[in-house]
């Protein structure tokens, strides 16, 4: 009996080793993914938090940094010549200085600060009045915002700025809350997952069952067969989109503040882009384990870095331009601008065009190399 068990285990390992693709997705890919995320997030370094610094009405934005430097002895956020925010390092080993250096302070007007908050560029607004009162505006249900407030509040108190009055303004206005940031990202992620699994995995599965060979032998139009999967996904996603939106509308008060036709255009472009990716991925694969690895290789990195659950502006500056070019990022950012900023076609036509072109090119290329037998 032990010999039989040993032989059966040996057979399983030999089958595993005969598939180099499986070895890559099970052994190499997790290492590569952890390496990329470690570089993007910065393992071992200080996590940076972003906050807007708003001065008294009518005061120039630069005066906010002058005020901060005068209060903290030179510890304040600056903006380099390229326009990217950075933190000015100060010699010394003060613990409060180290705390404050973990926050990027962006000197903005009140309107610019609210827009940056809706876009996820900052998680908190710190506003000072002429009488010296500090007011922190943020959504306490956001862990990022609460952590930023705790760092700022403790650092300012430790630097002997506690004599000034402070106040907390809990943001409840639709568009400024964490739930308003989260919902468009979830809707975009649902579109991606629906296309990748509903189209990509479906194609791989019917090829494994030898059904594609039978269907190709009929007088069926092959391009229409692939197009039918896109139409099905769009219809299914409309139902899923409506169900989630109705729930958050009545329970959380989430509103679509922008153009509904523009949202529809973004929705169709996102479905087309991810359907094209799914067709390309599934065009040759006939192994379930390889197909599962390919789909996860596309889904997992984008879900982690594309700003679905937290802002990608927390990543290092060099990583942000790369993340912005990912299809899920373009889709989530476009939906977020329509939901929270009142955007219309003028603001989202470029990502719509890019997503549409990407989907059409990949759909056509995938159909040309599609393996029917």
C-alpha cells in the first residue's frame, strides 16, 4: 500500500514538472509580484501620508509653508521644481520631527483641497484661520485619513503648537467621504473581474471540454461568437452595477454628480478593454492551471495598485505615472471623477478613447490567433 501511495504521489509531481507554465505561475510569479509591490510601497521605509494645507481666505498658498516653517523650526512640506510634493529633511533626532516628516503637506486653496480630496490625492485637509485656529477636515471612517490626523495632531502638539485651538470637521458631504472614493473603484473592479472570468475563463473552459472544436465545425461566424461574450458581459455588468448602486444610494447616500451618458461611455469602454484583454489571454490556453495563473497575473496587481481600496498617490512618485496608465486605474479614475467631481465627456474622453482603442486592438489580435482546435 505504501508503495502504491508513493507511486501515485510521484505521478502527481511528474505531471506538475512537465508543465513549465505551472512552475512559473506557482513559484516565480509570487516572488516577482512581491518584489514589485515591495519596490512600489517601499518596504522598510516610512509610509508617506498626504494632506492639504489651507491658509486663511485670500492668503497666498506659499504663506502656509512659511507659517509651518516658522512654527516647526523649518520642518514643512515643499514642492520641488517639477511640481512634485516632497518633505524637507531637518537635521536632528527629534521624534516629533520624524513624525511630521511622514506627511506631505500640499499648500492649496479650499477649492483645490476639496478637489484633491475627491481625487484621493490627499486624505485630510488642515485649515488654519486668521486667529490661529487649526481645523482638520476628514472622514474618520477612512483609516488613512485617521492615521494622517493622528500623526499631524501629535506632531504639532509635541512641537508646542498645542496652545492653538484645534477642531475636527467630520466630512459628510457626498463626494468627500471614503465610501464615495470606494464605490467607483469597486464598480470598476467588478467590470474587470466579470470580463476576465466571465469571458477569459469561459473560453478556456470550453476549449478544455473540446466544445470549441465542435462549434468551429458548424457554420457559426467566429467573430460573432466572440462578440456574443462581450454583449453578455455588458448586460450582466449592467445588472451588477445597478444592484450595487441602488444599495449605496439608499444606504450611504452615494450620488452620481456628473454626466450619466459620460458614465455610460466609460462603462462600455471599460467592458470593451477588459473583454479584449480576456480574449487575448484565453486565445491559446487549454490548461486550467495556466489559465488561472494568467488571469490572476492581470487581476491581482491592478487590484492592489490601481486605487480601488486606497489611493495610489501613497506610492512613491516614480510609480504613480506607471499606475495611472493601467486600464483599471483609468477606468476607476474616470468613474470617480463622474461620481464625485461632476465630470462630463470633456473630462473623460481621453481615457474612454484609450480604453476603447485598447479593447478593439486586443480583441482583434486575440481573434486572429485564437485556437479553435
